[in-house]
């Protein structure tokens, strides 16, 4: 199956997680990191999820899943080992996007392996063919794109804002912005570090007037 890759804005959106184990914990943490309003339906919680509940960071419905629990959800994730529950959640979701962890046939969306470096997000998916390979590729990308690129990207964003708000001709603005994100900048970042990459960017700006 071929999937359409998309990044969702979950800020303030009601996202429901069915299950309270370690897999559910990872899903909840990722949703909270995206700003979602998370509700967990499960008789039990991991210690960390229980801490999030005490802190008021998640809503916990302390029982097994029941029909009607998905009302008002923006997305749903089921992370249980009970296939009867998983199938029930998938069927009840209707038009609500649903992910049943590690059961692609019951999903309307799947969750990729993700690398985050500041504002940079890299998502990797094998369309469910091999989640383990997705993780291996993600680990390789984590080594390739270190935390330094997040800081560099923040500087580039500030420069980009200045350029887009300037009175330069549109074609000149476009040419400068393209060079700010060139492969040369990445090569210098990896080989010589962020300061050298920033000096290169400053040289580009100086030569562009």
C-alpha cells in the first residue's frame, strides 16, 4: 500500500489513546510533544503515564475501552495486545483517522519513525513492511543530522524572515533563500561545524549586497 505523507497540526486537538502500557506511553509522549490534548482509556497506566495524569497533562478514563469513547476525537491510537479491542476500535473509528499499533490492515494512518532536530523533522516509513528497518534508517539519520542542525536552522529562519520582509526584488530574494538551504551549507555543517556554515551564509549575504 502506498501512503500519502503528511504532517498534522495537533495543537489543542483531542487525541485518544487506547491502552496504558509502554507502547501507549511512547505514543502519548509524542502526542503531548505535538501539543495534543490526550485522553487515555485503560484500566492501568505505566508509572510515567500515572505521573502525567497526576500532573494534569492527560485525561485518564480508568476502564476498558467501550463504544462511544472515540466521540470528538481528532485522531485515535490503539496500543493494546488485545486484538478484539483493536478490531473494535478500528471499526468504531468510522471517519476518524485511526492507528492500530503494528497492525497496518486495521489502520487508516501509520506513524513513521521520526528524527527531530529543533524545527527539523525527518519522517521515515516502510509502509508497514518493516518497522525495524524504519528504526535502523532513523538511527542512521540521527547520526547524520546532529543537534547542531537545529541551531543552524533557527539562525536561517531568522535570516529568512529578514530577507522576505526586505524590499529586494522578488527574484533576488528567491535566489538568496535558495542558497541559504543549499547542500554546501549542509556539507560545511558536517565537516567543520555550525560556525563555519554560518560564516558561509554570511559570505553569501555579503556578496548579495
